[in-house]
């Protein structure tokens, strides 16, 4: 890993800690309990995509939370700059993470394959 990649990974891991901390200071129940699953920074660390856990939210709550997060992104940047002493914070974009759903779907497919293989072996032995 090059120095640039190490700095980016360090920034990402720090943002995973700081963003929920900043959200918890807000009085809005729609966003102060959100869980950050991952942060991916751009190459120059000017932009950061923040992935959030959506397991406890329905579609309407998700859209309201994203709308509110866009509104408070300036506050988040200020909070992070002040707490870390950074000159500039990345511009945040927020998305809900559907990785857990994809993993569950893939595991279901593997179980179906295993079941078919076991059925094929039992048919061959007859």
C-alpha cells in the first residue's frame, strides 16, 4: 500500500467513528440513531460516500433520513473539522447499505445448490 492509500484508509476509519458521534449530538430522532457501516473516500479525500444500516427503517423512513442528512451535511463537516483539526472535511453523500441483503441472497443460492447436489447424489445411488 502506498502512503496515499494508507492516509485514505485512515481517514475513512476515522470518519466511521466521527459521523455517528456527530449525529448523536443532534436532536432529530430520524438520524441520531443511524449506524454507519462504511465510509469510502475518493482518491483525493474531497468526497466521501457514507453507507448506513437500513435494517430498522422502512422505505419512507429511509427517504426522510436521507433528506435530513443532506440538510445537516454542513454541520457534520464543521463538527469533523473542529474535532480533528482538519483544514477541510470531505463532501458527504449518503446511501443505505444493501450489502446484507446481497449476502443473504447469495447464501440462499449456495444452500439451493448444495440441496440439489445432495438430491442428485441420492438419485445416483438408487
